[in-house]
C-alpha cells in the first residue's frame, strides 16, 4: 500500500470515529432532553395589575406579551424538575418581582441548540423548557418594566410601556410593535432588533453585534454599536438623534414620510465613504436632526 493510500485510509478512520462520537453525543442529548420534556410540567401564576415589574434571570428566555384580561399571567417551563424551585415570584406593594435565585446547571442548557430541533420534531405543540411567558394587561397603570437576563433572549411584543429597561448580558433582544416613552435597551453579546416599534427618549446599545430598526418611529434616540453595523429600514425619525458605529457601517433607508426639514450630519475618523442625500445636508431651521458617526465603516443614507 502506497503512502498516499495510507494517509487516505487514516483520514477516513478519523472521520468515521468523529461521526460515531457525534452520533453518541446526539443520542445522549436526545435522551436527556426527552427526560426533561417528560418530567417537567409548566408552572402558572396570575396577579393583579401592578405599576412596576422587575425581572432578573440567569438561564431563561423571556417573552413579554399582552394579556387577554386585566390580570398579569406568568407561565414558565423549568429547565428541569429540580430547577423549578429556583424561580421566585412575589409582590411588594405595587411591584411584581420575578427572580431566579441560583444559576441552573441542568443539561438542557448545554443542549439548547439541539433542543430547538428536538422540540420541533417530537414536541411541536409544547413550549420549550427554559422559557418564561409574562402576559401584561394593556389597559393598566403599568409605569415601568425592568428586565435583566444573563444568558437568554428577550422578546417583547405588542406592549405599550412608559418606561422600559432591558438588559441582556448574553442574548438577543427583539421588540415587535412596542411603544415606550422612555427606554434603555442594551446587550453585551447579542443583536438588537426593533420591528414596527415607537420609541422616544431612548438609548439602544449593543457592544458586539448588529442593531436593526425595521419600519418603526424613533424620537430623540441614541443608537450605538461597538463592533458591528446599524441598519435602519423604512423608519421615521423625529427630534434630535445620534447613531454611532465604531467598527461597522451605518445604512439608512428612509421612510417616505421623513420630514423634508430633516438635517443629516456625519463624521468618520478613517473612512471617506459617506453618502447622504443632497437635500438633507444643508437644511436651515431643521425640525429633525440626525447625527451619524462611523469610525471605521461607511455611512449610507438612501431615500425611498
């Protein structure tokens, strides 16, 4: 046998061994996932409407959505039967507090990616373990929602919140049809996506991933990403706004309803690729101001 054939045979043996190892790991993961789905039942509680909601979680994904009645409904699916006791929910005057007391070390966390596929194949009608759903009344005296997640995504949909504070250490944040008079949206390692939302007097910051504003309205906001890009698609700006991307691009496709009295200003430390519509460059007495800053990337603003 020639040296070339020996190398090919050795390579095939390595690939075959790797494939067997992968199958064994996957089978073990599926067995543990099956045990999790069978042994853990959902937990449900409901409360009267509150002025303030505080949420502090380490390993759960959070979903905030409208309630179908005048009460707050909390539904969560523990990572395992033993981890259900780590979630505490209590009332303090006009504040509802939901907290995870200790970090879960259940196997489901290690298989979170496989778990999504597994759920779709075997339990398509069951919500995934490690998720919390909070339904909030639309016509209540709610004033603030404050959330902090260490490892998990945050999804907020169809809610009107005077003061919204969202922090995710390691996870994505998605706002869909959310209205807030004041907001602080921040993630250390994750994307931020806002879809058809209306935010005023707000800061939106992602340290290491992209920010996307899709078909919404933004008044007096600061949007900043450190090492990725900012995309604004068919969104309307009002007031004074600032968009900053340190190491990525800024791309804006304006809404057709953007006021003609809008003034764009821009600066880039190391790039000359700045493209702004001529009619927005020298606006006198502007009613809307948008300052764009990109240290390393390009700046592009397009009319619809």
